[in-house]
C-alpha cells in the first residue's frame, strides 16, 4: 500500500493535525496532496513550501499520520517535475549559490583538529560557518575531557539532510558514502553530531541508504551527558538561572532524543529546568525551508518561544540546533529593535555546559545575523522582498 492509499484509508479528517500546526489551517490540503501524489491533479507551490516539517501534526494524530508524511514525497515529486530553485540549491555543496561557501568568503572559518581519533565530532555546516559558538564550545569540552577526537568540518562534508528535506536528494547520495568512508579512515568508534539534521542523516538515513555503519552515532547532548555520568566532565561553576529547554523538532519528534539535554542541564548547580519533559514543545519556525521562503513569518513563530519561556518565569532559553539558535536570536533582536527589550538570553547546550565547566567563549550575535542575512540576499533571488526589507 503506497503512502496515499494508506493515508486515505486511516485518516478520519478529525483536524487534530491542524490544531497544533503553526502553518496550515485548511483541511482541504490533504485532498490536494492526495491528488498531486497520485497524479490526478496539480498543486500550488505554496501548499508544499509552508510546511516546517516539525512533526507536531504526526504527534497529534491518533493514527500517527499528520501532514508531514505527505509533504516530503510531494516536494521530491515537485523537484523532479519543475527542477530546483535557488532556495533549494543553497545548501548543495556543488551549487554556485551555496550559502556556506558565501559566508566563508566573507568571514574567517575556524580550523579544528583533522587527525585521526576514536571520536569524530561533526559540527555540520551551521556549526562550522554560522553558529560557530556551538562547535567552539563542543571542541573546548572535548579538550577538557581529554577525549581522543578529530573534527570533520567544512561544506565539502555536508551531510545532505537540508537539501533532502527541500526535495533534492542529490547531495545526500553524493556525499553520504564519502562521509562514511572518511569517518572510517580516521579510525572513529563514535561519531557525535551537533545538528539534529546531521544526526538524523547519520543515524537513520545513511544506514537505510548505504548499509549498516561500523561506528556509533550520538548527538552531542547524548555524548556530553555520558561524559558527565562517567565523571570526565564535572560542571563546577554555579549558574543561577531558570532555564527553558527548547526542543529542536528534528531531534525531539524526529529522533526521539530529549531526555539527555535535560540531564545535562539538571547536572549544573544553580540551574533550574522549567520544562522537564517535551510536552507542549513547539517549533522555532526555522525548518522545512520556511526561514528562507517566509522569513518574517518564520520569526513570528520563533517569537512564540519567548512567550512560552516567559510564562514559565525563565531568563534563559537553551537549545542545541543551529537553526533554532539562529532564529531565536534574530526574533529576540527584532523585538529589541522594535523598542521592547528582550531580556531572555539564548544559549547553545554545549555553550551553556562550557560556562558551567569554567570555559567562556566570546560570541558575536550581531555579526552572525548580519553575515547570514547578507549571504541570504546574495544567494537567494528576491530574498529582500520576501523579508520585507
């Protein structure tokens, strides 16, 4: 039974998926997707592009269906019929408008240890070029824990997950086998990834596409919790904050990983975790291509995370996804520029843990946002108009 037949047979059109969805409110969308996927009708591009691929709809569905399971194959079909737009090629390592290559032309890219090691740290494109604090903090913690590590960074090792989510399977098919071979050559027993998308690629997509991997795949939240339990990392600095942990969609709903980051936060003296489970967690508005297709709307979704944190009396939001961090920081900056000071601060999990371990790394949020938005304008046609600049 194909996806359309299965969805039609099990979906009762109860509408619970739309009650939690931050982007769609029209139940007729399901019929449009059915028709497009079975070839009986066409569909407008906006019906495909508005989806954040956050998985909230699947969680809410009594049959575990939702909208996302139809959006992904529909996007792949759309690409096969209409070709790739510059918004879809911007994460392709071989594309002329690659976002990360453009940022590398404008800013210095950190260089990390490239020798062999039993642990390979994979910061992903966001951690390498945009949210550099994520990689810098993670590497500092690996050093402090005396881990035999190496770093596999750079756009040439892109995992391909972002492109795949946009409907372009080319990068993951090209880069996947090469990435796996490089990790093996470095003698890795464990691969740790920063980005939830990279984690899904290596943990889920790669084994299904290229065969079983001969190394363990962990997210940084899982690995750092392990180091704390083993006594290799000992948070000693008291950080007196009430923290809201923002669950990245592709990590929490996509891969079922949410406990370990909370374990890390609860190990830090003085830190009070406000939301101890992912119940009522929601999207930051970044994923599924929404940040580049609908920038202003994307930041409105991100602003809601501040409201949720504020209602729980938090002064800090901690996350562990480059896209989430970028969107949350920018949404807070827009509030401040509008004349209302946003007092809640955003931290990456590795950065917050590094502070607790006595490591402080300088961060330049304004420069990060200026660079990434300049790169968007250079790599994506009509970006300024879509952002309302």
